[in-house]
C-alpha cells in the first residue's frame, strides 16, 4: 500500500489547463493564490489566471499591515503580463479614488486590460469621477465586452448615453445603484440590442420601467428598493425568466412575454387583485415562486402549465385556490392553516414539501392543523415531506413514544396526537447510512443534535 501511494501520479498536475482554469474561476483571487501549494505546476499558474478580481473593501479587511491595495493590484497585473499572453476573461475592480495618484493608477490599469482584451468588465469606482470614466469609455469602445456590470457609475452611464456607441457583443448587463432618469434606460438598452440578461439593482429616478426592442432577452431581474417605481412593462416574447424583489408593489405587465416559463416575486407588498391579474396574464409560466409577500391574503391560480410552485413565508395568507392539473411539486413554508383550507383541482398527485418551524413545542394547535391537513388533503399528495426546524423535542417523542405507555392526557376529553400515533419508524437519516446509528435512533434516542435531520414514516 505504501509503495502504491509513493508511486501515485499527481493527478492535479495532469489536468488539462482549460479544466484547471475553469475550476479556479470559481475562487476569489486570494484563494487562487493559495492553490499554488497544491501542485508544482500550479506554483505560478495563479499569476496567469484569466480572472482578475480586485476589491479594495475586501482586501483592506484582510491585509491591514502588509502591502497597500494599489501595490497589490500593480504587482498582480505585472505578474499577469509576465506569465500570460491570453485574453482576460473577467476584470473586476472595486476601488476608491482619493487623489490624482490613485486616479492615474486606475487609468494605467484600464490601459492594461485594453492591451489584452477582456470578456467581462465589472466596475465600482467611487466617488463618481468624470476623468476616470472618460478613459473607460475608450476602453469600452475598443473592447466590446460580453458581460458589463456597473455600480454607482451614473457619470459613465450618462456618457454612454451621449456617445451613440453600439455594444453588439454584449450579452449580460447589470446596472447597480445608478440614476436612470428620462429616456436614459431606453437609450442604454438601444446600445445593446443582442442582450440576453438584464438586471436593474437598487436603481432610482424612474417611475416606469419599459423594456422594448430586446428580441433575444432571456432573463430580467428587478431588485429594489425602488420607492418611486409605479409600473414595469416588458414587451419581449423571448423572455423566459422574470424576477422581482422589492417591498414596493408596482403594476407589472408581462402579458406580451408569451414564452415566460419562470416567474419569481419576492418581498413584495403585492395584493390579491394585482397578483391574480399578473398570474392570469402569464399562462405560459411553469415555475412560480412567491416568497415573503406579506400583504397577500388570498389568491387564485388556474394554470394548465404550472409544474412547480414555491409558496414561502406569506404571513397574512389566509386562503388560496390552486387549480393546476399538471402541478408536480409544491413547496410550502408557513402557517399550516391556509394550506389546510385551500381549494383547487388536480388531475394528478402532488409531491409536497413542507418546512415548518417549532421554536418551542409541537403545540396542540399545530397538532390539529397537521392532522386536518393530512385528513383533508392526503388524496392530493403523491409524497409528503415535512421538515421540522428546531423540532428536537418532537423528534425525540416520535422515537420513544409507545402507545401503551401514554398517560400524558388521560383525564382530557380531547386527546393529543400521541394517542392516535400507531407507529413511528425511521425512514432515513439525512447524510448518514450507518445502520447502527439508525437502529439506535429507531430504538430510543435520548439525545439528538439540533442540526441533524430524520425522515419518519408515521402510521395513524
């Protein structure tokens, strides 16, 4: 065995370079540097790594007593130029320009990436300095990226609006914390007609977002806060995924997105009438996520195409009507009451997964709700998975409870759930296949760590 280990091949070093590049593309640059200890071949590979990620905020939290951020970027770019002659996959820069020297260095770095060319550019240069962005305009003019992410770059976006440049190679555009007033957004969209993914994050200055003329767009994300936003209108038959995440609830019109497959609404104050109208006008949706929409008290969904529905943490939800004949998977987290009283039709059975939190105990009200749910809805369930968070006491009771020994509420007319439970056996233990452990838990677990999960098969 020892001889076999000593003669073992260094499999990491034998990996093709494209695979190594792909693996380390998921790491931050400082983590990439640490990979140099893995293999002789990797010793200098970090220097030629095609993803250049420089974040002053992150760097200064980790490197307080060593080199400055500007020295770190200078050294890293110099090593990259020395060890690699390849095109840059991604250049990300988060930097604070405080004086003429730092502005000059940023200009120098921009010239380096122009010389090599790049696929993706991610910039956050603050404060919003005009001189830096005039140079970046020339960078963009000479190297049209496939991915462009701009944060707090209102000056740059304004200049892009006035130059008339076209970014025919651009496929993904993200605008973060940027003022988009007047026709600015329309003009920016017109400069990149072949864009496939658009994200507007924490932007401001608009009362209405209109997306027109993007004939190949696949995904559109709108993430708030957008205090002044009143309406979103998207006219794109190619759109497949739409995600909205904001506490405000503008009017959303997706009626012209005939191929929309995935609709996601998060943290919105959308109410029943607006929600029902939105759903009725997007009949092609197959995946629907409704997360933390606290003003939603009731809703009605009637869809022939809906296959997966996630309904999480809608605190005021009291009742819903779900008519989805082809629904396969229903994910639910929240009070069991709405799920128990809901109505709807389905030609097939659903796979239902419930996440439920017992912060203190499996109280009588919850017991009755769960029993009512099972008795009323079990005919609709192909499989029911109940995840109990913080339900340590319940897990123990399920394992050790024996019907003959129950005397917890003999004097009560209405008995608790323990009296109706005929058997409780361990169906599976997540992340563990140790038969001795399962047997131990099945017999009588006296202690159970809170981060462990068990699947039970209950017989009533």
